[in-house]
C-alpha cells in the first residue's frame, strides 16, 4: 500500500473549472470532493442525505429560504437532508464537499450546472 497524504492545494491546482466537484478520496461509501466556486449556484436540495461544506480558501455564504450561514477559511457547515439551499461566493472560493457517493451536485435539478459525479483527480 502507498501511504501518501492528500494535499488540497495540489488537488485544486489540477483543474480550473468552477462548480465542477472532483473526487479526491472515498471512505465508507462517502466521497470527498474538491471544488472551486464563484458566483451564485442554484436553489436545490438533497432529499436523501446531508451535505458537508468545508471552506479551504475564501468565503462562502449558503443561503436558505429562511436565512443564511457565512463560512470563512477553516470553517464547515452541515446542510441537513431535504433543506433547500443555494451556495454563493463573491470571489473564487475553494471548498471540500463530503457526501455519499453518487450524490448529484444539483440535487433533483438537471441543468448546465449539473456535474459528472464520478470524476477523480
């Protein structure tokens, strides 16, 4: 077995597209996904699972129909399953998402922001 740490900066340097999460690790059926985001995403939810957002670099607001949470570098938030949310980053933000394998980034909505959920880097 090759015991090597996963370096977030190295993984994030391998791609430039935004709103397109890339899988960097798997554990017990969960994927750890690195993503670069900027601007507004779409309103969506994940009826079957919670979703974890960890801010590696930058600032992220997660809007809810009844409020918002603001995250800075080194902070995380768990969006409960079924809760409609909309991530927003004024400037480019680097994040780590933790969610079950096969979770689609746009939930039940399919549009131009829907990313392939099986891209490893």
